[in-house]
């Protein structure tokens, strides 16, 4: 694969020259986009946050105390995964006049509403509907994501039935409220499997303006390297920030996610010097694992926080030198996206007017 192939993709997506950058608003520069975790009390909001972003073991979440105040967490794992998570206690009325919710919602990218799939859902659906109606009036650009959570205690048939009932009820209520342009996304999740990571991956991807470029770069890479599936994964949270256009299979994603754990665990044991600390993950990190089903897992470091993890047939791995060369071109293209985005932010910051505050006294 030639560098020109990636260059053409970057040009088509607006990364070809300095004058064709996407506009970045001042709010994007000054404040990271926010994700609000909302839902009734004990629905599992804090457990989700701890497992996904703080590497807490699912069983340890049983000892978490109920959240009594708004908890803000800054997530800054990479240039593409930068946002804040606000965990709202279920007993707090977000639309109470004491909250300046108009201002808070201006830079909110998504609201994740968590529903306990094993509990009575009538009250949760009422609160969800109230939230969507009021939030949409303030900021119609916000994405509404519904996590049908704690699904590990349900059978497969019950999961499908539960999701269908909730989705149908929510859509009917929105239709009655004349909110035909609102289309929430629904996910069946559990902290005891990878479903919560896949759901959050989908949420995060909607907040990444460079997503179409990343997907096109991945499509170009796998088509010329005879690869079945590829994920661009954040190594800390194991959220995939992008993948190619082929359907995502949960087992494939689990394999790729587990491979990252293996690479980091081995690197921490054998890859760190005595005076070093951290993940043991750097530009030298790469791995090839041959599975007993004739498939190969291939991992390469993209940058300090991102990894490219691929699944391909062993028969297509005979020319691994070609794959390595294609990856080098792919990595350069990703670096170009990063550098262009950084340069664009700096230009926009220079254009921002200086704010002034005036006070008057009687």
C-alpha cells in the first residue's frame, strides 16, 4: 500500500491542508464534552464508571456506597478520548431551579440513562421521558443513550424482550410528545462481560469528530493487508474509538480486548526497567498470537494510548512484511490527524476574543 492512498483519504476528509480544517468552537476548546450518567438510585451508574474507566473488578462494585452528590471525573486518555463524566445521583432532581442546567447542558455531548433491567421500569421510563423532553428543548444536539443494565441476571430471550418493551414504550411516548426527530440508542449491558465496553465505545464514537476519517483509514488498511477485522483501541479503558465498516462481533472484540491485557501484563513483568513505572506500553510494543482455529491476533502500538488490534487468517499472515509496511503508512496517517487537529485548535484559540468582566455598584 502506498502513502498516497492514505493521503487521499485525509484530503477527502478535510485534513489535506491547513486551510481546510473543521471549525472548532470555543466551547470545544475551553471545555471538554461532557457525558452525563443519569438514572434512578441503585441502577448501576457508579459501577459502570468504576469498571470502565477505573479498572475496578465487577465483584468489587458490590461494596460501593450509593452516590449522594454529583461526581465529576475527567477522562483524558488520548487525543480522541477526552471528556468529562458527570455521575448524577438518582435522588437528585436535575431540573430543580437550584441547578443552572441551561448552562450545564450547553457543552453536554451525550446523556447515558441507565435502567435496571431486573427492576420495575415504570418510574425509570417516566424519568427518562421527562429528561429527554426538557433536555431537547435546551440542546437538541445531545445524544440520548439508554443502557438496559444488569442484564447478566436475565436469559437471552428475556434480554431481547426487555429491550423491545423499553424501546417501544420510549418511542411511543416521544411520538405522543411530538418529538419525532429524537432517536435514542438502546444497549443491553452488564459489567460482568464486554457489553458495557462495547456500549460505551458506541457512545464515545459519536463525540469524536474525526471518526469518519479513522474509519476510512482502517478500511484502507484492512483491504490492502487481507485482514478480517481491526479495532483502534484505547489501551487504558479498552474502549475502541474506531473500527472498520464490517459488523462488530462480540467474541472478536473480546479477543482483541483480552489481547491488550495480555500484552500489558507481560510488558509490566518483562518490559519495564527497575526504575520505571507505568503500563510498560511504548512504541516498541507489538504482539502476534496464533489461535488454534487458524486465526491470528496482531497488535501494534499507534501512540502512547492507542493500539491497533487486528484479526486475520493465518494463511494471510504469510506476507507479514506487507502488513508491517501498511501499518507504518497507517500510523503516519493517524499522526497527521492528531497534528492537524492540534494545529487547528491553536489557530482557533488565537482567534478567541478575550473575555472581560464588568461590575457596577449602586
